[in-house]
């Protein structure tokens, strides 16, 4: 079962699971992504909220749960903090209870690289988290709920860094910086950058996120594992790369950056590579694939 299966990570994951002949159930209330993201995929859809424990009452036999459904950005948390925090944490309680009662073999939970917050990069799983916003606090709370459950179901918690790639269009202004800049540059609009563009992020291509999640589901490994590319690129470098790839010369518009804004994220990916044997794409390779997918679609 994939909760939040219509979302950016969800739809990419569901597509690969179906291609691997898995029988997939999607639980999604379609509050943040359209049902059409699942068009043509042979899945069973449970249109319910993960907030309600009753949503989990009449499911078919489920071996693996990918629990993706939740508000996925700091911006959403800023607008509706109570709703976002409770959706994230209460749904985690519901999934844990369901998994324990029904003998689920594995839960894969997308935590976030943002739990590291102010901690100095490169960020390793043993680095003490220093979250700077409620989104990251909620993600960390979910990790701790899993670890603090007596006899928890086998769970891999993936601290995913900044995912980007095809399938994030429905996210609008909360899409990844790569997606936002791509959309602007492709239409000759200046991409908007908070600050001077020297802030850097560990960007991971969606295909790699999906690969890591699928390997995590089959792996006996439990606990926290980073999911990043192991590289950190500045926003200015991303704009440069996109301009080069698209044959454009669009310059960004720089505006004041918000407080609590992170300077640099950079995952130590040694545990990820050792545990799941995934070698992630470089940003240049990922950007090329992303641009090609958009060129093909137009
Ligand atoms: N995108 C990233 O780079 C990234 C990085 C780290 C962690 N994550 C986590 O991965 C998960 C998925 O992120 P995404 O980028 O695909 O987000 P998304 O917003 O595209 O998808 C979220 C999905 O969850 C559904 N949903 C939301 N609330 C729900 C509810 N109460 N009941 C049922 N369904 C509900 C939405 O309709 C949507 O389909 C989130 O938990 C997010 O925090 C994402």
C-alpha cells in the first residue's frame, strides 16, 4: 500500500511497483494531488484520509506500507500548522497500529533531510538533528514514534533530501527549486531566488528516490538511512545548468530570503550506498533526464 500514492513521490513509486507486477493499493484523499496522476495504472484506490483510523479498517492483505501521505512542505506548515502537524503525526500512529495488528512485513517512511536543520554538513545518520521548522520537527517526531514503539514493525526511515524530477507539476509553488527554476527558464521568465543564490542543497533525482524506497521495502535493514545524491549544488549552479541544457540565458531575480533559511544541505550517502547498492545520478544527469521528459511531453 502506498499512502499519498497520487503525489509526486507516490505516483512515481506506484508506476514502478506496477511495472514490477506488485499488487498496489493507494490510500489518498486527493487533497494535494489529482486523481489523474494515477490514470492508467492498475491500482486499487481507497479514497480516504490517513487521519482517520477507520480508513484502515477494511483493507486487503498488505505486506508493505509506504507511508507518504502528509503535507509535504514548510510553506504548507506555515499556513496551517495545527492541521499539518496533526496529519503527519496522527497518521503515523494509525499506520503503526495497522502494521502491528496486521503483521505488515515492512514500513518505508519518507522522513526528511530537513531534520538535520542547522547541523553542519555533510550530514550523517549519527549527526544530532537540529530542526529549524515545524515540518522538520514533525518528521523527527514520526521517526521517534517509530523508534519509541514497543516491538515496532520493521521500518526503514529514509531521510530524503531535496527530491526533483517529472511528476511534481501539481505541487505548484511548493515544487522543488529545480522544478520551479526549470518551469521559469523554459518560459523565459526569471527564476526567483531567495537570497544571493549561494545557498546549496543536496538534490536527488526522483528515479533514485523510488529505487531506494523499493530496495528498502525488500531489505531486512531497519532504522534511519539518508537518501541523497551525496553532492551539494548552489541555486546559482542549478540555474546555470538549466540555462545550458535548454540553450537559454535567463537571469534570476534575487529577493530577500526568509529567516531560518538553511545555508547548505549535503547528505553523507555512505550508509545508503552500502545498504541499498544505489549509485545516484549527478545533478547534471538528473537535470538532463528531467528536461528530456518535458521535451517529450510537449
Ligand atoms: N518531495 C521531496 O523531496 C521529499 C523529501 C523528503 C520527504 N518527503 C516526504 O515524502 C512524502 C511525499 O511527498 P511528495 O513530495 O510526494 O508530496 P505531495 O504533496 O506531492 O504528495 C502528498 C500526497 O499525500 C496526499 N495526502 C495529503 N494528506 C492526506 C491525508 N490526510 N490522507 C490521505 N492522503 C493525503 C496528497 O493528496 C498527495 O497525493 C511526504 O511525507 C513528504 O514529507 C518528500
